C-alpha cells in the first residue's frame, strides 16, 4: 500500500471498514509524507496538521473507544469518518459529494466480505477512482481458503471479495488487475484485488 500511495500520490483515500482505525492512521501518515515531499520540492513551509489531502473512512459501527483513539491521534486532522452502511445510498451520495473536491482518489474496500456486499461497494466506489489510480479490494484470499477456515462467517469460498472482483470486471473494462503487485509480494491478502483504472 505504501508503494501504491507513493505511485498514485492521492489527494483522497476512501476506505470502507474502519475497525480499530489502524489503516486510517497508516493512510493519513502516508499522506503527511506526500505533503512533506511537496513542501521540500517547492520550498514552501507546511503545517503538517493542515492539508487538503484526506482519508475518508466508512464503517457501519464505529465503536466509541475506537473513535476516541482515532480522534486523539496526531494524524486525526487528516481523517474524516462516516458511520453507516457503505452501500446505503445516502452514505454513497455523501461520499460522492466529498470526492468531487479531489483530483486523485484511491479506494480501499475492506468491510463486509460477502460477494454481494463487495460487488455493491465496487459499483458504488470504484467509479470514484482516478485514472491511473487503484481500487484495492482486500481479503480476496478468502476464495483460496478451505471452508473450515471461514467458520462463523457469512463469506467463504465461492462467496467473497475475489468472486465479486471477477464479476465486476466482466462489465468494467476500464479496470485491470495489476498482477505485478501480487507477483512481487508473493504473499498477500489481496490477490486479484489490486484493480488499476487503465482507461
């Protein structure tokens, strides 16, 4: 993800699924580094707490202790959170409205891992991805696990993010799976999940 962020240099990172907020903090810190690089290259003075670059996180249930921890973090000024289902039309409209103000958008999908939910997220948020940027779909590895490793989950082999990616790509030729990333990593939770907008 660090290399993708460096390559794309996004102004906005949209993430579905917040959990404890670690990914939001990571993404915000990467955006802070991009701001530092911009400042060095232009010779401008920069306040690292004030930036146009932002991380937008969505979750159906942002737990109060997680919310408090994220808001107390030094990177919190770069993070905006929305509580609600990522596929609720009102939430999707809110995200689209926010994304209109940004030129380079990177999308990361990592919430409910059922086929139908991820496919709905792809339909809602992949179009917000900038040309040359990525929509990264996490936990596609579920397709490659055995049934007994997915116990007590509504997803599993045949019903997961990877099957949703395959279905989505049947009608969205603007995206291609960037196999170079997974081939370099060798071990990844997102095989076939690095979708690059190529046209």
